[in-house]
């Protein structure tokens, strides 16, 4: 049997990292099995439409390299692939269930339901629909339908017995039917709920493996009852364990952060006496401030690094190797490697991955990726980006760091003369003054046309040797004097070259004047 998997996102306007991972695993499994990967847009349960949100899904999948075989934009034999465009398909199925007694029309008003809900809340119980309309005589149902009363169709869950299903990760999952609510299958507007649509769609699209977040685990027994009611074979279920993070927690309603307390319940204070936010283990969440896939790309993480990292967040390869291209993952991904426990998103680990990927870029690839970031701080007409890229590649972890790493070239930072003090280099402001006075005429003697790293190096090193000073005693102060920073990409010669003769001399004189 051909494996058919699907990714079924709701158009929210961004790609949650957990969703990206689901898409990735679903895609990889289809590829590994030589099957088909289907994209379905689930837009019927949306409170409100987010403009452009579907395009975000296409764009994110495309960027990640996850290509679908069937979907709204590429077509296929089971279309349409957008739920709202399938809206007329669901009611006939629901009516079939009504006929067989597995579902029923419900005419209960919002007021009645609100009252019942409030009642349950008062008693501290979770609300469960009381099957009021299940017991309406058939003739009354027909009369009310004919009269044009507003209705929904509810699933008729048995009141006794158990409902269960088998899951690849969670094993056999079983619940008592009397804990399940008679969920709405078709809403008053005639549209299906997610609970109903996903079952009809998965069946009619021939989906063999349903992979999704474990938040659907509690509902899956109900879906299985629907499969049984229709006499359909359910798909293989793979509910993925969640992607967690250790981070701060903010109450969505009040906007207040959870604050850290010690064992006695007192606030934990930082060195300034300010209360500290608590760090908790929770699900990765955009509303808590965690990054989405788009955020990471915008921050200068490489797509390949994100995909590789996300693939490992909940799935383990057989060997020691941690580095995989998407193509390689398509060869090795398996269900056996899926984690049975939650995984933790660790931005530091992702950053490490990213740095590794950056190092593996060819100089040309690096320059191409780095140039827009360098241009945020430097005028490309004034600076040699190619040389700068060579100096930066090994020390770049994330591209967004670049503007800050190079902006000293555009504008000389203010600095304290104490920066000249360096124990290992055996230098201090006083020695720096001597060194800079010694080296100034050497630099001034190099004509503009010869201003290169080699010339600078040879001229300065010769002068250092002659002066009897140590290399570090001259090179450290020179670098500080023209960069204003202790940490720079490249040393004194590279910086002098990048700045050019005029700016180097200007900075040198200015710094000397302050010594
Ligand atoms: N539309 C659901 C979501 O975005 C997908 C659930 C499923 O895969 O069945 O969470």
C-alpha cells in the first residue's frame, strides 16, 4: 500500500517551529517510504481569517525545501485541498451518521448551553452536553428543520464502554466513553468543525499515516469512533511529543510574568535587588515570545541549520552523525527514531549548529549571505566586503551579529585608554603612546596606492624589529587606536587596510591626541 501522509496546517500567519517539525517529519516519512506527501489547508475552524496566511505556509514550506506532491497550489486527485472549498462535502457524511444514529441534530440555543456551562462551572465540573436533543422525536426534528430553525449536528458518543486507538508513539490509548463530549460535527453555519473535517478529509484523501502534535491525542478516540461508525479503516496514528522550552512564563490575560520564588516562597532578587522572572519548562509558544521559523530566518539563521536542528528535536538518527541535509534525512528518517518524551528547544544548540553550517559555506556563499547584513552597518561602495567576509566567516554564529561586529569601521567608537592595557601583550597606555608615535611615520610613509595588508605588515614589522619593542606592544595598541575595540575581526593590518589610508591616519592621530 502506498504511504500517503499529510501536513494540515491552519493558516495562522506564521510557521510555529513545532509545526515546521511536524511538516518535516510528515514529509520525510513519505519520501523515505516512496509515498506521497499532501498539503491540506485547514481553515474552517478559524475564528477570523489572517490575510496572506496561506501564502506564508507555501513560502515557509518552499524555503524549508519541503515539497508537496498534492496540495491547493499543485492540485492532485483528491482536491480541493483547502477545507473551506470542500465545505459541501461534509454535510452528506454527517447526515449519514444521523441516519445510523451516530450523530443527531441539536437545536439548543446559545442561552441554554451557556446556562448549562455556567452550571457545570459552578459545580467545578467540565461541561458536557446533556444529549438533550438526541431524544427529540424524529417528527419534531423534521418539523424544526423545515421551519428553518438554527441547528448543529453533534456526534452521538456512547455513554458506556471505551473508545481507543493505537498510536505509534503512545501505544494503545483508551478512554471511558462517558468522559467524552458529544462534539459538534457541523456548525450552525453549515461548516464542519475540525473534529469532523479531519476525519472525512483524511479518509477521502486516502491518508495512511496521520502525524501531528500530541494536543490531538485526547480527541483521537472520538475520531476513531467516527471511523468505526463509517466502517472505515483508521490511519496509523503518530502523535508527536511536544517541543518544549525552558523560558519565562507570561500570563496571557494579565500580561504579567511569573516571578521566581525561593523555597520559603519569597521573591528571588538579582544583584540590583530586582525581582527575577521564573524559568519554567513549557511548550514552545510564539505568544510567550519564542521564535517562529520566520523569526529565526529573519534573525540570520540558515535554513539548512534550522531544518537539521528541528529534525533532531524529537528524532534520533541511528549513528553518531548529527549533520544531515534534507536529502540525507529523506534516506534515513524512520518512525523508530521518534522520541517518546518531550524535546527541548535550545537556542544555544541551534546557534552552534548554525555556526557549523556557516563555516561549511564556500567563501562565495558566505559573502552572498553576509552582504545584506554587512550593508546594514557599512556602505558597500566604501568597504571591501569580500575581504571582510573572509575575516568574519569563522567567527559568525548568526548573521544578525554582523552589523554590530563591523559598525566600528563606519564610526570610531568612544573608548577608554585603559583598553590599551593588556597583561599578556605587556602593554599599557604609556607604552601604547610610545608605540603609536613610533609607528605613525611608518604608516604615513606608505602611499595610498601601496596601502595593502602586505605592505602594512612588512613596513610595520620591520619598524617593530628595529625599535626593540615586542610585536604585541605595538600591534595591540595600533589595533585599539584605529578600531576602538578589543575584539575585532582581523588585526591591525586588516583593519587599517579596510579603513583605508586616510581614515586610518585620522583615527590614529585622534587616538594619539588622547594619550
Ligand atoms: N489544523 C491542525 C493544526 O494546525 C492540524 C491537525 C492535524 O494535523 O490533524 O494544528
